[in-house]
């Protein structure tokens, strides 16, 4: 800070120490408020916790949250048969370091067991705390040899080489069928960009072989879902066995968006907001229109996952009111994934 020379600023010369302190506090309060608003509305893409490897926690922009009640259900027990079938085409991205040959059966692959309670310091009575976590991201089959996921899940060729894609990781799975474990052959296309006027976050992966025992998921090729339309998401929240979470809707957005209306209008050309119960590990999960059954997009961002229990020193799921004013989950529109559109149009 520069010094106030005589005659430099008459206001400073005339202000009493008490008034100057009040002005400093007032300015500090305004600065802090602006900083909080900018931090919340412009949260940059970031990775997972540094003290746990990427094989446990994925690289994500922001983690996710529960809106209203926790609507996660086991995918293989979901009451709607249509979405039970669609869930079979959703895969988890798994570090090869977590996988090992099963010496008792050459047709199976074993994996390192780690509970959600241990991986995330969950309180014992949290839902699914004792289930094993494995995938770090989710993705879906869009063509026989094509997986679509979030761009922050597969940023480099190294990510392509170091991670496998696993189908049918459901509750009760202790070992994986080799036929359900695929490798990344190449990154067909990806975008990972976030600034004041753009948010792009997707990756299109070609697998090492076609998937022949399940169908690619149909996606919305044109148009947008309307506000209030019912949605559900299928994926691996926290890396848990496959879950379906419904009772979600397309929302208008977050109240903080009113501070930067033009920025938000321009950015929302490529994504929309939804009240999805989702967590770290859900990134790349397909988000479905519940009525049409089409994939509307992939989950890319959201709110914080947990809050600490101050008495037990463990983490509890963060629950928010189900309201358009507090929605943080962002869904990148499937029809805006250009490499995918090029593939699908070429095959028509």
C-alpha cells in the first residue's frame, strides 16, 4: 500500500481513526463477499484428493450431493425393467492397478477391496458405507466399440492406457468376468475447457474390441429437454456398485447465476442443470429422460459431497433442499459432443 502524502487525499486527512477502521471493514466485507461469489460461480476443474490415488478417487471438477432424499437404488433391483436393461450398457472406469488375475479361475479378474467407509471416512450408518468402491468415473456405450465419458476423466493418453472399462460391477460382485473388462484403444476426441463463456467436458473412447452382449444407448440427437422434465442417472457414485438414481428434474439453475446472467446464458448452450443425486465417481454417467428413455447428456459437475460430523469426526452425505435455487449438478448435452455425433451420423 502506498503512503498518504500531505494533500494527496483530503478524505484520508480528514477521517478519524474510527471512521478509517469502519471503511476498511466495509471494504473487506464487500471484497470477501465478491470473492465468495466468484469462487462459487467460477469453480475451476480440479482433481481428486491428493492423499488418495486416482485409482480410488477420480479427477473431478466438483463433487456431487443429495437433493431432498437419497434416491440411489441398486441398478439390478430397479423396478423399471427398461432402465435395468439400459444399466447394463453403463461402464465404470477402473485403474489397472486395482485389477489382478484370479488364480482360481482364469476367466475371472480379481480386484483390490476397499469399502466406501474406509475410502471416504464415512460414518458407519451412511448408506452403502460397507460396499466396495472400484470405478473412479462412469461412462456409457454409445456404439459397439465407443464409450462416452467426461473429459476430466480421460485427459491424456496415459489415462487411456492406465484404466480399463468394466461392465456389470453391481452389488455383490466379488470378481469380474474377463469378458466384461475392456481397455481403451484410443481417445477419439475430447474437450476440457472452462472459462467465463464456455464449459466443455467430454471424452469419446474407442475400446480394444466391440461389445457384443449389450446394446449401445440411444441419445437425443436434436432439441433440448424442458424445465421440469423427469430425469434419472445411472453410474457409480463414490465408485460403488452400479446405482440408478431417479426423482430428478431439469432445473433452471443456481441462484448465484443472477450475478452473471450473460455468462450463464452463453455457457448453457452446452449444458443444463438438474437435481440429480450424484457423487464423485458419477462423472461421465449418462443422464436419461425418464419418459423417452434417451440419453440427454453426461454428468460433469456438481456440489460438494460431504459434511463432517463434528462429534464423530466422520463424513456424512451433504443434503440440500430440492429447489431450482440451489441446483449445482451440470449435465453436458450429448448432442453437443461432436466426435460422437460424427460417429453416429457416419454409421446411419
